[in-house]
C-alpha cells in the first residue's frame, strides 16, 4: 500500500540523508575508495535479496547512490523504509 506524503515525511525524518525524489526515496553514500563502495553494495545486495526488494544502485568510484521504490505499487511503501533502515544498520 502506498504511503501518504505525511507518512513519507515522518519516515524520512528518522533516516539521515535520505530524501524523496518523486515516487522514490534515495541517498548517496561516500566511501574511502572503490573497493569500499563495492563492499557496501555487496552487503546491500544480500539485504535486498533477503527482503525480495531490490534498489537501483549507481556506483561512481567512491560514491554509491541507492534509489528505493516499490514498483509493483507504483511508489513509496513501508517496504522501502524497512530496507532503508536495514541499510543504515550495516554502515
């Protein structure tokens, strides 16, 4: 079920650095180098596979951008925030 704008804002307030962009939430992470970026992506991949919820991932050397949206629902759901919280916990 899609979240209301109020629910989205409330959930975002508890996540450092995550922002809404249209029907998605996103965050850019910065690491020491490419190897650390890829290590982070591998950890995210494991979480995403377990949750059966897969973010869009862009790697640019020491930066990783994650974009979450529940495509089957056409926007942002609790599933996106659940995965975002799990990602924050691996940092």
